[in-house]
């Protein structure tokens, strides 16, 4: 039998040995005692080059547009994620039930800022007042609300009407009075609600047109009256199923809202403005702009990567992942040509060919 068929080619043997050695080398740096130093050195190498590249060099707005379309506009959560949302809702509800909620959720200083900002929008208030002033639907809405409030009162009036049984003048007058009131009560209620709704409409329009200082005093008085109300009653009235329903309804509304062209245009316009502002910033300048520094990145790198690598190593997966990344090169025709030319050289030439200066053993980046 031919020798080439019984023993591996020297180039193949070399490839196998180098693959094993390099896999062990990477495994040691990813799991050994110098793991943190190695990962940090990779971070420093990346940051050292962050001054060389701008945001526009690395990514284009069209790429971000597509990511948003894929994950924000088109992606639908699976049943498992929706179930997870339900479980989160129940867990949040349990936390709220067993926590001490203060009497005041928002500080007065924060509320004061919001009130001032909203009241500064004079043009908005004037526009709203004009819209309400010429609206036909708004008084009708007020009238319907007043009718709903009057209905229980009308029933109380009916119950108080004296009822006289038998015969005689007083009994007959009582029956006629009850019949007349029953026939006229809805007409009276409509007239009364119409008058009240017109007055409410007028007062609301006038209120919106008042000076912002007057409105601020009014809003502050309202806030003072409710800011110290205990939340215990509201907390007890809200069930875990209610929280879950709100989350599901919010998600369903978002699914419909995200299909609206206007909203999509607004989101993508935000991406465009971001790139117009920062396209020529270097990556380091962009990191400085958003307040992310080396300490933040190093902390997160060492917080997440080592546990993941440790779990992969425990499962025997890490070394296979390393080999899987390196093997294609050692199996390539390019490596075979280099290795064959190397092993075919005379011994003295081979020594010279591989006489590469030794790196410091502490060097972590090859």
C-alpha cells in the first residue's frame, strides 16, 4: 500500500498540531487567571482605535432604519413573550402589594416644573379654547354626562311622590301629578342638562383664556388637595390581572400605532437627525458625548463575559467553539500550500524559516 495512503501528510500533521495548540492557547486566555487582563486589553485596543474612525465610517443611517423596521415596525412578540409579560405583571403587582408606597408619588418641585411648562404654552391654550368654543360635539358630551348624573336623582324624585290608593279627589290628583311628572321629567332633564352644559362650556373656554398666573394658582390648589391622598385604596383596587390587561392592551395598541406612516416617519426622522449631528464625530467623541467612558465598558465587559465563558467551558462547548473558528483556516488550501512549502525545505532552511522572535509570554493579544 502507498505510504501516502497509510500515514497523514506532514502538512496535515502540522495543521492538526497547530490547531490543537492554538485552541489551548485561546482557551487559556479566555478562562485562565489572566482573563480579566486579556478582556480589558481588548477593550483598550478598541478604544485606542476609536479616534481613527467616525460614526459615518462604521454605520449608515439606512442600516439603522432597517433594524428599526425589522424589530420595531414588523416584529410580533411570540406567545412565550406575551406569557412572560403576564408573569412580570403579576410579579410587579405582588411587589406593590408588599411595599410601602408613600403619600406622595411626585415631588412638588417636579410637579411645579411641569405646571409651569404647560402653562407657558399660551398659544396651545388659546388654540384649545378656540377649538372648544366652536365645537358642537363638546357641549353634547357634557350634556350626556350631566344626564347620566341626573338619572339617579330623577329616580329619587319619583320615589318621593306621594302615592294615594283608593278613590276620591286627593287620590286622583296624586295619580295625575305622578303621570304628568313622568311625562315631563325627561324633557325637564334635557332642558336642565342643556343649560348646565352651555354654562360649563362657557366657563371652560373662559378659564383657558385666563392669565397663566391665575391658572397656575388654580392648578396648584388642585394638586395640594390630592397630593397627600394615600395610595392604599388605589393599590388594593388594582388586581394583578388588571396590570396584565393594561400591558397587553398597551402592546396591542402599539402594534396598531406602529403601522401608521406618520409615526414611522417621525422615528426614522429622529435617526436621520442623529446622524446629521454625529456623522463626522469620531467614535471616541461620540462616547464622550453620550457620557460612556472606559470604566463603564470595562465594568459591563467583566460583568457579563466571564460568567458566560465559564458556563460554556463547564459544558465543554467553549473549546469546540474556539476550534470551530480556527479550523477553517487550517483546513484551507492557503494553509496547505504554506505548510507544504515549509515541510519540504531542508532542515537547516526549516529552522531559519521558523526562527521567529519569541513574544513575551505575558503578551495577551497575539
